[in-house]
């Protein structure tokens, strides 16, 4: 009898220490709804523009002639260009790669790896004896922009299968997000939850919810289209933490967690930001 | 990056060609400081907490040592080590605390 009580106690403890991803997601939405009672949470796919009327107007003007349009066109061309062996990117993806962005990143049961869309694009290349492309900007980001464009309007649908390795990857990403780091000792959470909607020097801070729906992004500061992991690197550097390599295990886990938090939200990539 | 972490050849030369034994002792001290910093940096990196300052400081340390300026090299290596030590302290604390910030 005693044993049983102890066992139950442990189960309860475990459950409270490890909320399920779905419990996390709902709690996060509740957090933002409480912070911003009047805000339609679905607006958060537009990042800081959900909070800043003035900046939003400027941004909408910019969207009249979207600066990422050329990237989509170039991405489409690159996407359709056959490899030396005659195969194409379309052969590597479900549904020929069209309208599939909502399923990324996913957990690959065979290898135990988290597969982001950029990771899958380069894997498609190396599987077909092509050189991998640089991760952060350029052709890879353009192809990702085209694939994101064909997925617009779909709802984010990241799956965490019932596999301890998938859950461990999710938990690692979550721990990364909430851990203070760098010389300034800031967690992602400090800026994108506690301070969401507030100003940090010249920038208004976006909230975590919806932060993964609109990538890749054309940033005026970059002058080109770049991937979400380029942004991760910048956010790490800002607090004087050493950034990870793009598509490192750490960043793929982080992207897995961050994307799951946006589940159910509409995809609106590629996007433009200041 | 990696090659900068070792005592550069030119620094070794500076030591070998120097008649003053005080200089040689400084070089040994520099190597000791360098190794201590490297091991602290590894510790911080293993804990997913490296600052972006430590390795840069170590590169500057190597540059100073390469010019035979071991005092400066030691100072910079110690600073690199301190930054890594502080990162480890954050790691230890955050390992306990991070889940407190997750909305329940």
C-alpha cells in the first residue's frame, strides 16, 4: 500500500514538472490573452505590428510592394531547376513541396533528428549529389520563401509524436527559450514574453506566439531575405551569448519548440520586417 | 578559431630567444592561464551557456602573447576565464530555475 502511494506521488510530481506540449501551448495563449485582453491573438503572426499602430501602417505600405517578391520568384526558379541527375526538389517532399510548410519542423522517427524546412532542402540536395547551400541567406532562403508562399493560409501543424526522443527535443528547445544567458543574462522569454509590446531602444518587441509563422523574412536591416535561425543568432548576440551554428541541434530544437507554440495559427510567410 | 587557442609559434620563438628567465616564467604562466581559460570555456559550452566574449578575449590574449607581451596575454586569458566562469554560474542557477518562468 505504502509503495503504491509513493508511486502515485511520483507520477503527480512528474506530471507537474513536465506539462505536455499542448498544455504549454494553451498556457502560453492564456498568458498573452491576459497580458493583452483586447488583442486578437491571431494578429500576433504579424509580430511587433500587432502592438504598434504607427509601425503597422508603415509596414502595410511596404507590403504594397513587398520586398520579398523577387526572392519568391528566384526561389521558384531554383526550386524547379533539375539537379544534375534529373531529379528535382519536388521529388524530396510530400505533395511535391507545395503547401507543406505547416508540417515543419518535424521529428524524423528513423534518425531521431529534428528536420526544419531548410534542413530538408539541403538534405534533398546532398541526397542528389549536389553541394549544400549556405544556411542563412541566398538561394536556400529563396527556395524556403517560395515554399512558404505556397503554404500561405495553411495552419501551423507541428507534430510531436509519442516518442521520448521527440519529447526530449521539444523539452530541450523549451529549456533553451526560458533560460537566461549571455553576459546580459536575458532569456528569450524576458524580451518576447515579459517585455512583449514594449520598446527596447528603437525596437518594439514582438511576442513569442506567432513568431514562427512567417519565415523566411526580408529585413530592411539585412537588405535581403533570411531564415529564422539568422534571427536566433542575432537575438543571442544581442545579449552577448555565443550564437550557435545555423541548423545546429540546439537551434533545430529551439525552432521545434517555438513552432509548436504557433500551432493552429495561419502561415503568412514570407514576410517583411524593419 | 582553434589555431588561435594554442601558443603561436612566434610566441615560442620570443621565449626561446629571450635571455631573461623572468620572460620564460611569464610564458609558462601565460600557457597556464590559457589552459585554465580553455577548460572553463569548454565547461560553459558544454552547459549551453558560452558568452560571445570569452573566445574573442582569448584571441586577443594570443595576439598579445605572440608579440611577447605575456602580462597582457595573462590578463586577457584570465578575463576570458572569468567570463566563462560567470556563464557556468548562470548555467547552474538557470538549470534549477528556468521552468519557473514557463506559464502554467
